C-alpha cells in the first residue's frame, strides 16, 4: 500500500452511547464527511473504541485501501493511543491518524443539537483536511539526562529541589537574588497556623546548601533554553559578586570599608502602619 500517495481517507464517527449521539446527529455528520475531498468511506458505530468498532476500522483500511484515518469521538487524551494502534494494525503508519474531539468540545458543551451537529461537521472537516497533510513519523529512543533544573529559590523551589535531590537526582537550583528564601524569608509567621516562617524556612535553606545532589546557583539568571524533553540545554548567566564566596562568612565587616553604596543601604522596620528607616551608611 502506498501510504504517501493520493490521500484515501476513512472517517469513523462514534456515538459514544448517548454522550455524543444525544446532541449530535451522527448520521448527518457521516453523510457530510462522505462528501469531503479525499474521503473514500465514512462509517458510524455506537462505541468505536470497542473491539467491534476497532475491527470496523481495520476492515475498512483493507477493503478500501485507506492510507489515512480520522476518528471523531471523545478526548484524544483517552483514546488517541488506542486508535493509533488500530491504524498500525491495519498496515498504516500510526501517525496517519487524526482524532476529532466531538464529545468534550461539542456535545458536552453545546445545548442546541443543531449547533452541535454543525460544529461536529466543522471539526470533522478540519481533521480530514489536516490528516491529508500528515507525514509518516517514526519513534526513536534517545538518551535522557536525569538532571533537574529548578528556576526560583523560594519555598516552593526549595522544597522541589530537596524532593528531587533526596530521590537521587542531581538538581540545579537557580535563583536571581543573592540568596534563596524568596518572599517567605521576609515574613514573620505563616498562615493559617501562624508558625514561625524562619523556623520552617531556615533549616530547608541550610539543607539545600549542604545537599550533595544540589548545585545552588544564586545571583544567576536563565538567558537561553534550547533542546527538547530529556535533553534540554540551558544557558545561565552568573552575575558578578565581587566577593570570594569560599572565604566569606557573612559577618558584614566588609560593609564598613566598602567604597560603593552598600546593600542594604538602610534598614526598614515595620510596626503596624508605622515605618521606621535607619540609614546604615551614606554612599
């Protein structure tokens, strides 16, 4: 069978019990599909995903020498793999299949049967037009890098990093600020239990810094992401710190002699609606 020649398309419309047929005039859609360009055969069945329904598709592929298949039924998430297997069992490339969702996107969301039937026709016509342009695809296996990149070192990013790292995966945690902790590090208590924010966050921050499976990249930003699932390539820009991190213990003594504006240059204390600002040092 020449799968790449002139399209010979079979269209199969599912009743899905009353899920589709209760709103859509299936016979009318079948008659409409039979008149579309490149459609050789159009059929309907009460449950196209059942064994008899699948056999109907395989039989029509052989009998009418089909090289494309369209099924109008439920969600592709539920049965697209099913019908791809059926297409393959009929002797075709499984990607010469196109599915139209006339249940969730038509019958379940349209009250007027006439409008539902009209919309189902439009979706079938679109699927027929699309499947005629399909190319034969092949599946291939590629090595997958098991590392995980997490962008953002707030409490969510910290928890995700620790979860993955504790499962044995190498984790890169990227944070644009100089320290992880995010908004939670600025809070006193957490809702709804009013637990101490620092009591929850600080041990996790410390664990991230010490975990052998976590590479912590603070003061860094994502510049470019390329590749595909399982093999992404990410370009990260680390901003200059002007501090030797291996020697710095965070004592703050260097601020006293810093020739530039120190960060923070002022301390802000909030008490109710009163804000008190204390200047640490002039630039």
